[in-house]
C-alpha cells in the first residue's frame, strides 16, 4: 500500500472517531492531539488503522511518532515487512 493510501486511512479513521473533523483539511505535520483526539481517541484510531492494514505494530512505536506524517511513514515501513 502506498503512503498516500495510508494517509487517507488515517484521515478516514480519525473522522470516524472525531466526526467534527470531516471537513478538516489534514496535513502530515499535524498531530492527532492537536486535532482534538484525547488518549482514548488516539488508541481507537490506531487500533482501527492497524486492523485495516493487517498490522501488529508495538504501541510504543506508534505513540513515539510526532505527527501524522511520521505515523504514516511508520505504518508504511511495517506494511513493507508484511
């Protein structure tokens, strides 16, 4: 899967958890926290992402990313190993 498709999955799952963001124009440098996602929201978003991608990435790696772009890069790297 390409990075753009993973980015779109991040947007989709984020909007499912936080419907108020449906009209937001997401940028790779934004963080989920900046977008209003609390820790439970972020966990839900990450769980949904990993399920959609069929990945099992350690939580410590996921929570270590600084922004959406880094999250996409990390998920992309793990998808290549699958």
